[in-house]
């Protein structure tokens, strides 16, 4: 094998490995903190501003985790932030997208006739603009007063937006490239949630506490809400990361509907575990029948496709 093909293969290997490792760290912290949030109980002995506590045992040790109502009275010298898991996952994902689809294939992933007139470079710019535009639309939606007053309707609107994205990209891109770009869009939304909403809001709470100002609850509420969004996005994104191995999904004539259906299955299963963590699994009796019905419909679509 000549140098350039071998270099590309090893670059793919290293970046993909990095992407998987950082993705595991990010998803793991998301799952852990959403689980932890559901396990807080009022402390047995009241302490200033302590809203809840959880006792854990792991690795031969006992841990007591406290959650403060908005912010503690005094901050410690060392405060751990959870942001680089998201940052490195996104950066390695973008680099992998470039290596595999933009550079390595010479743009051959854009084989649909719709892209013949603008060339591979133009198609690349188009796809990146779509990703950026989707974040802007999503962010504006969830910053609106309508979304705050109607979260269920806004959630449905977000699902419709992503389904339209999946349908649109499968019309103008090679099928698996469309899947990957839907995943890149969701991953960008998740990362932007962390770096443009969650971290700035948390930094405002930290600054207010250190400066002796009353911290505002709305910043904590916004950060928590976007974190929950990211939690529901995780399983659909994991499927997209694995989808290359399953050509009967993206190779079907109904590929966009299959992607939308499997994404809904993943989010629905995540919903069950979130309720179960809160000891409310009885409220989610419908999840497994609904997931099974959706999987049956998806399988039928794959066969028909």
C-alpha cells in the first residue's frame, strides 16, 4: 500500500478511536448525572442551601453527593467542570467527517445528481451550512416564550424538524452520508448546548456566588433543560455511529423514515430509563410495546425497501 492511502487509513483509525473514547466519556457523564439527579432526597439533617443528597457505594468506598439549591453559600478552590468530553467528541467527529467524506473520498459521498452542478466543494459548504442552520433554528425555538410555555409542543416540533432534515438530506446525498450528516447535526446541537448554553449559564452562577450576588434560578433551569435534551439525543446518535454496518437501513427507499423511527425508539427507551431512575417505571408501561411496534414497522419498511 502506498503512503497516502495508508496515512489516510491510520488517520481514520486514530481519529475514530478518539471519537469513540471521548463519546463514551460524554455519554457516560450524561447518563450518570441524569441518574444522580433522580436519586437526590432531602438530607436527614438540614444543611444550608442543600436541596438533596444521595449516598453511593462504589469501588470499596462510600460517597455522599450533595445538591445545592442553585448554588452553595461558598465555592471551593477547585471546581470540576464537565465540558471537554463534549468538546473533544465534537472536534474529533468533525475531523472524522472531513477525513472520510470531504477529503478522503474527494467528495464522492455526494453522488446524488442534485450535487452535480455545484461540485464536491460546494456540496461540502452546503452540508456544513445545513448543520449550522439547524442549530440556529433549534436554539431560537427553545429560547422562545412559546417553547417555554409549551414544552411538549416544542419537543414535537423538534422531532418534526429532525425528520424533515433526514428526509431532505436523503434526497440530495448518498444514503449513508445523509445518515452521518443527521448525526453530525444532532452532535453539533448537543455540543452547542454544552458550550453555548450550559457552560455560560453555569459560569454566571459561579460568578454570582463568588461576587456575593444572588444567583438566578433561570440560568440553572435553562442549563438543566438543555442537558436533558442531550440525554435524549444520545441513543439516536449512537445508532447513527453504528449504522454504517447495516445497509438495510440507509440502503432502503424508506431510509429517512427508518432513521426517524429508530431515533424515536432510542429516545423512547431513554425516557423509560429516566422514569425508572425516578422510581416511576410504572408510568412508562407503554414504552416497550410502543418500541416493539415501532421496530416491527421499521423492519417492514426495510423489507419493502
